[in-house]
């Protein structure tokens, strides 16, 4: 089955997060190499970008390879991106507080210190990209949650039974066994009280 329109948007969001994450990994590697991987504040974005890279790559590969990827369901993705955004917020805030004494204008460093100027510019770029990475991750979690709750309220309860990349609202009213490659989900199932 091909990706739905919301699925293409979801994959585009994941790919943009992956690309920014790779930029953070490259910049944090450059910053850490200069200081021989000594400071924890510089290693946090490095470690979290590696973890995020692995998680997003696995999510994308499973979603592309399997028609019914359990990790592609909205409830799983909301949880994964929610946890990642909390870690990105905490680590970015900690690292940024450590970097506040570094000069904002790297050109004020004398030309004789070219390595320090390069390190300063890499660190300034890293400061920006860790926050961009957090914003993208948080936006993916919020938009997925908003879309899922909106579809559930409209009566499209099958949104929890299939990957979001293959979700189509027009399948409403079909029995879950008739959805291609779906299983029943126990997550967020509400019972009406008499």
C-alpha cells in the first residue's frame, strides 16, 4: 500500500528531523574533537544526536519496509517524539547555559587563532541547530497528537489500528479485519459507561 497524504507529510517531517540531526552530529563532532571530548555539555548533543539518528533511521526503515509497522502507529510515534523532545529540551538548555560565555562574534578572535575561530563558529552554529532540532521534534509530536485526537473525535477510531503513514480517514466504518495489514490496539480505547 502506498503512503497516504498524511503519511507523506509524516515522512517529510521525519526526514527533515533526520537531516537537522545529522547537521547537529557533524557540528558536535567538530566541537568535541577540538576539546578532545572532555566537556559533558559538549558531549550531550553529540550523544543525543547519535541516539536520535538511530531511532529515526529505524522508524523510517520499518515504516518503509513493513505495511503494518507497529512503530509507525500514531500512539507509538507520539511517545517516541515526546520523549525525544524532552531530552532535546533538557540537553539543549544545559549545554546552552554552559556556552553563554563564548563570544557571539567569532570574528573578534584574532586571526592568529584560526582553530579557535573555527571552533567558535562551529559552536555558534551548534547552539542554533540544537534548538532547531528540538523545535522540529516537538512539532512532530504535537502535530501528530493533534491530528490523531482530531481524527479520533471525528469517529475514525481506526487511526490507532494502522501506521499513520498508511492511514486514510475514508476507511471509517470498515471492520478492523478488513483494513490491509492491521491489528487491534488496546491503546486509548475508551468504553462508554451506562
